[in-house]
C-alpha cells in the first residue's frame, strides 16, 4: 500500500482526523510558547546545526574517542553494521547472563531494528515501559509518532486496551486512573527486570557518557534496578563535549512538547558496582546516508518530532500512514535511504510548504530534501503511472503554446458547460475530492492583453 | 573485517569536508530564586524556603505527615539505604530527602549526582522526592549548569519536577513511573 492509500483509510473518519489534526497543532503551539521564551533560540538552532555538522565531518574520530572513554569507564562497546547484527548482539548479551526478561525504555532505534519481535521469537519477555509505547505494544501496533507513540489513540481506545490487558474496569477512560493502572502494572515489571534497554539521545565523546531524556522516569528506574544496562544508539547521536549538552537540552524538549526541559536528563557513564553496562553502536544505513551530500544533513536529527506536529499532511494522515519507523517529514527523507522502492510515495506526502524546516531545531532543510528525493525517485522510474503520464502530458502542453491555448479554451468552456458532478468526479479529477475548482474566467490573460494593446 | 572496522572505514570514505567546532557562548540570563520557583511551579513542582533555624525534619513532617518510611542522609531517616539495599526495601520508601547540587532557573531542573542518591534508583522509585538546595547554587541556564558541573560523573540526573506523562490524549498526568511529587527546599 502507498501513503495515499493508507492516508485515505485514516481520513475516512473525518471526526477523528480533525481531532488528530487539532491535538498535534496544540503541541505545535506549546512548542512556540516555549521557544519564544528564549531570546537566543535562533542562535541555538544554528549552534546545534554547526556542532552536528562538525561532528559528522569527523565522525570516525569522535566514535573512536567515545569508544575509548566508554571502555575506560568499564562499559562494553559493540558495533553493529545492520539491524540483524544489532539484534544478535542484544540477544547474545541476554543469553550471556542467562536473562529471560527485559524492560525497555523508549528507543526508536530498536523499533527501526525490529528488536522486540526478534527477542520474543527467541523466548525473551519484552516489556516496553514508556506509557505510550506500552499502550501500542499491548495493541500490537507500531508507535505513530517519535515522542507521542500513542497519539493516534483516544482515551476510550486506551481504556478498552487496559480493560482487556490490565483488568481496569470496563468503560474506564480517565487518563489519571489509566496512568495509575499502568504505573502499578509496570512497577511489577521494573522490580523483576533482569536487563534494561534504553535508547540514547546524546553520546558525549569526551566522557563516554550516554544521555537519555525522559519524562516518566522509566529509563532510570529500569536501568537502576536491573543487573545489566544495554544502551542502543545510532552512530549519529555523537556530540563532542559535555558543554554541547547545554545547547541540545535547551532545544530538545522545547521543540518536542513545549516543556522547558524533560523531567529526567540522565547521564550514564559507568555501571554501578557489580553491575554491567553495554553500548551498541549501530550503522544500519547511516554511513550510506553520510555519503549522500544532498541528504547527509538528515543525520543531524535529534528526534524531537516538531516537524510532525507542524506538518499539515502528517497531522491529517496519521503516523501509521507512513509505514516507517520514523513517520512525518523527517521519516520521508530518511526512509528512501533504507528502501527507495518501498517508500517511494513518502517524499510526495508533503505540500513543500517548508514549515518542517522552519521548526527543525537543528536546521535540517527537510522540505528541500523532500524535493530532491522526488527527482531521484522519478529518475529511478519509481513514480506511479498516473504521475508519470500526468507529468509527460503537462510537459507536452507547456512546450507547445498552441496546445496550451487550445487546452485553456476547452477547460474554460468545459467548466462552464459540463455538470458539476462530472467536472468534480473523483475518478477523473482527484484534485477536486475536497476542493472546488475556481470560477472559469471569460477570457484568458493572453486574450485580455491583446485587447488592451489594441485599445492603446 | 569486523563491523567496527568496516563502519569506521565507511565513515572515513563518506564524511564531508571538515568544518570547525563552534564555541558555546554563555547567553547570560536570570539566575534568580524567583525564576527558578516560577519554572519549577510551571512543571508541577513546589518550592519551599526553609527558615535559617528551621530543622529539615520539621519541614518534611509538615509536608508529608503520613510518610512512615523516609530515606535520607540529611536528616534522621527511618529506612537506611545504600547501593546494596534490596529492591523490595527501596520500593516501599515513601519519601526520599536528598541534596540537590545545582538549580537551573530557566527550567526548574536540579542536578543530582550519584553521590547524593544513596541508591541510584532511589530518586525515581520513592513515591515522593524532596531535594534540598542552597539558594546560592542557582544558575540561569543549562549552559551555566553544565559549566558548573564540568563532569557528569558515573551517573547523574537533572531532575525537573515530578514524573509525568501526557501519553493518553495529551492529558497531563503527574506521577507516571517516578516520584509522584517533587518539592525543592531552599536553604
């Protein structure tokens, strides 16, 4: 299925689509308030972008420095070329300590690697502990947003899920009560977790520390009660200095949810005595993206989700319509690097309005990259026939003034004479599905101009 | 070739032209108790100014009259906690009273290094958290906070308010997995 097909399924429920749109716009507005509170916010964006750019330009050196410092801290560092290797490494660590259960805090990387199904297949009990992630895990769905995994669900949906899985009373839909039920349920899991997995927001080369930002406290609870901590990170999470954290922590939560900072900004460098810590550094296509000058900027992403909250297409089509771990505008420029054919419709899921670029805290030129992916996808012959033919037809028309003039006349007359039901029929004119065509003018600009010249 | 070598080789092949690492400026800002209290209140926390002669345990008793199990190294505690304390004991702690090193005025965050935690899980597993902070240790921004902390140590956390979530329909709920409330006691 393509993005338009999945989006059509989502928008068939107009009320829910409107609700989804408004909910995310509310988050965007909270972001604006938080951002305007800092006079130097635009300078911070530039700084963040420059720090990331510098880091990418010397990424090999920073990776080695990070590895060396992490090892000196007593942390075991692993390297994974792809998702399969990452998953194998995690399973080997679990088997090495004889663990059969795992508590996970938020990690989009492990989603990208499809770690959960792999571990479950190998007999490991996996519990996602972020509330939103737990909700979608119980529903056997994927997260639909980078930082708001269950944003596609209403409280009634969550209530029903919790009734089935956690035994909350039927019809209970109060977020306070549902969250309390999850707290009780997940506390039990934390207390018996043998191994804890976290994602990584930032990895600091000069100290070997990984930084994890959460609001719920689930990462710290999981890690600090388990014997083994496995931190899984994409290689682009590196930053050179502790001082750089000042820049990124000021940008991340403000851009993501409009909070001045996340509740917990946790720095893990060395395991507690008698416990173990592992870091898995994952490539999975990132070095390839680094080699594409037009697209390497996408590796600056700090996964705040601001581009989703602002995107008119994401807000009205939902995260699942992208069918990729990272949805929204940023997902639409990351996904073709992974599999261009499978995700060929995503760079077209945009109006190119540029709002994503405007809010991006690390100044990724998202809409420009969307446009560039479109060129490549067309060159590779991945456009659907309708788009290909339409483009061919249009280029013929625009290259021949006679045909253009004739076409204009036909359209003006046709719109006036033909019934509305025909000119706006979805089968012939998908543009008119939710729009009205303009009133046809009596004459073309060219005809009007010719008249004026005569009058002179 | 190991994955490590092949990844590093690919990075060397594909990395862009070198660009300079910019220095991080100090943007100034207001390092006041008022700003700190404003933002901590905004994110669901509470600020209490301790009188110079007021014993800490009095303030804690007033705030948590029903708390039977208090863990602290700053006042007489009812539950002794160290890094070896079993999970079951930790889980039963009502209030943890710990020292905060540094407050950040722009967002209400407090730096709590491992050395102040008794057990790494204590600040999150306790039902309620109270942090004692010297009012002179408030800085304006995260830039100044990291400059003051210098090295984040083996483990350390900026804690900004109580644990919270808005994962159900964007409704803010305080008390997700960590502490249900956070109070900062300013000395």
